[in-house]
């Protein structure tokens, strides 16, 4: 090994290899830094352009959403994931804010939602440009995000719009009725048959009573009296 290092040609080749590797590493590192800076500058330029767009939309009296397509393309070029997701949600709500279903479920009217979403987008962009933590989502925006899917389902016909409960109906007092026992009233034919049978039984009973009374009278008449002359003998 010492003999190899003593050879000047080997030393020259070894130095060239080390120099080449060092040059490649340094060049790659510089290119990575340069590319990162370029992407960062492009992202900041997109953020500035979006800031101007949202300010113009907030102060404009035009209710059309012509700026949304360009704003969505600009958001896609941003490298910060959290900022990109937050702005994507804001743009989606700006597109859907005029849906009657979303207004009904969230309780936020379209004009109010437009101003609110633009203000929140400007806060997010300002924090991104200052390299600060993103602000909290306002409560009204959270409500809109919470009911967004349900409003879309209602819009597509997959779900019915919930109806507010009506006032309870006051029922009047009902007079209690006698309970039905299930017994049937006798028919006319049955009543007629029963009456006829009763008449026959009455006639038969009367005849029997008369015959018994006649027999008793005859027996009494045939019995000899105690004052008769037969008993005296």
C-alpha cells in the first residue's frame, strides 16, 4: 500500500476522483437549494396574486364567480400543503355558497358567506407570506364545511331536506264511549221464535193447571163426609 501511494500517477488519479465527487455533491446541493428557492418564490408570487384576487373580490359588488377557476389553478402551484388545503376548501365553499341547501343547513346567507370566506382567505395568505402558523377556522366556516356533504347529497336527490318540527296539535277532549262487549243483539226471527215459544208454554201451563184443579174438585166431592149416616151405623 505505501508503494502504491508513492506513485505520483496514483495520487493524481485519487485527487481527481475526490475532486470530481466533491464537485458533483456540491453542484447537486446547490441545484437543490436553487430549485427550492425558485419554488418558494413561485409559491409566494402565487400567494401575492391570490391576495390581490381575494381583496378585489371582497370589495367588488359583482356576485359572479368568474375568478374561481383562475384562483384554483393558482392554488395548485403552492407548495405549502396546509395552506393549499385550506385555500382549496375556501374556494370550494365560495363556489357552493349560493346553494339553497347549504344556506338552509349552515344558516349563513350567500352574501355573508362571500365576505366571510374572502376575509378568512386573506388571513391564511397573510400568515403564509409571513411564514407564521395558519389562523383558526372561524365557527361559521366550520359549520359550512360540516354540512357541505349533506347539502350536496340533498342537491343530488340522495337525501331529503330536513323540515323544521311543527307545533304540536292540541287535541280536544273526547267523550268516553261504552266499551263494546262483542255480544250480538238477537235478530228479529230469533225474537219472534222466542215469543211464539213463550205463548205455547203459557197455553200448555194454563191447560195443565185447569185439568189439575178439576181433578182435585172431583176427588173432594166423591169423599164421604163425616156427618154421613154411614158413619153413624
